C-alpha cells in the first residue's frame, strides 16, 4: 500500500464508527477543482456509470512515472465526493505500478461498510477499476 494512502486508511481505522462518516465528508472538501479544459466533461473525462450520482474522472500522466487524477462529483453527493478526495490525496502523484498494486476494495479496511450503503461501496469499487483500466490502457500504448 502506498504510504500516502496508508496514512489516510489509518485515520479511518482509528476513528470511532460515528466519526468515520464525518471524516469521509471532510475528504469531500479536498477534491481539487478541475483544471481548464475539463470543466465541460469532454472526451478527457470519463463517466463512471456504476455510481449512483454523476461521477467523472480523468487520468493525467505527468510523466511515465507520475499519475494525477481529476474527479468531478456534485457537492450533493458528499460520500462519493469524499472517496474522490481520498483517492486524490492517497494516489495522485504516484507511479502507475504503485496505483495498480492497490486492491480495488482497499476501502473495506477503513470500516466504510459500516457507515455507507452497499450501493455506494460498489460505486467506489467501480471508480478504482476505471482508474486502473485507464492506467493500463496508457501504459500498454506507451
């Protein structure tokens, strides 16, 4: 597990159950604004249809060993947006290999299943799969 993501996971593990949802909502505020050119959800932004709310992502390769993610989820979907904040903080700037090594269901170790619905959890898993697919497609083309 990458150190940056492990730090986030540790916060959730030690938080009492009632505070985990609040912590997730705090991460919803950590989603960076979309850069110019992505606000229109053009072909660079991919929709994750499995999510209950409109969720878009884009994977940007700053170099062959540095990946940055861009996410867009409405403010009225704070749990999904919170997961985007976790991914942004825990994975952005890492190598493709480090990201691909993260289990798709890493969030289960955070105790999120106790505070959010199974439908939201499936959406989180779909987001991870989509990110990894974009990385694999890019690295196979390179």
